[in-house]
């Protein structure tokens, strides 16, 4: 009888929905951290410092399209800090945070335009992330010569953004429909 009363109790139902949302967002954060760890294990033979695949952005894209922008920002910032301190250092956090925040703002703006799919949003985010990290690198090393990496970082941002966007689109099609009130 108590279980039936809890199910019909509106505040209890809301609390259950909040807990489910928290659990799902926590799983997406854990997924982003796992992808970040896997990414750290993959050596890229391109000789461009800082070039990465951006795998954790897959979780951010899924969060953005399934739960919303506020939740995606929370997952994004949390994964930068946790991933940076688990698998990197303070310098890694600085670079990642700058890229993640600029990338997120660009993805947010692009997402509002009806002509862009999740893939277009991902490509824009990938290139913005690389550009932001390049600006931070210029400030840290106090030279503008790092701008020579820009073409390589733009190409890699487009390619990885495309791959991640296509993957996110396929994942979204296969995820169960979550209630929008979560």
C-alpha cells in the first residue's frame, strides 16, 4: 500500500523523475570520462601538438540533444575538470576548458539554426574547440607562430566533428525515447 501511495504522490513522482534524470546525466558524464580515457590511450601520429579525436564530445552532444543545453554544459564542464585531474594536469584543464566552453557556445548558437543537423553542430564545435585551444596556446607560449598549426587543426576539427556528429546521430536514433519532462 505504501508503494502505491508513493507512486500516486505528485511530489514523490517528481522526486523519482529528478533521480532518474540525475542518474542518466551521471551515466553520460561517466561515458564522457571513459571516452576521454580511451582518447588519451590513442596515439595520433600527425605531429601536431594537442590534436585529439574529441571523443568525449559525443556524450556532450547526446546530452545537449536529449536533455538540453544547461545539462550539456554541466556534463561538459564536469568532464573537463574530472578528466583533467584524473588523466592530465592543471595545464590540460586550462586548454580543455577554454576549448570546451568556446565549442559549447558555438554549438549552442549553431543548434538554434534550423539548417544545421547534429552533424553540423558537431563540426562547428570541433573546429571552435581547436581554435580556442590555439588561442590559449598562443597566450601561454607568448608567440603567434603557433598559428601555423591552424590549417591542420581546422581540418582535424572538421573530420573528427563529422565522424562524431554522424555517430551521435546514429546513437540518438537507437536510444530509447526519454520523457521530455526529465
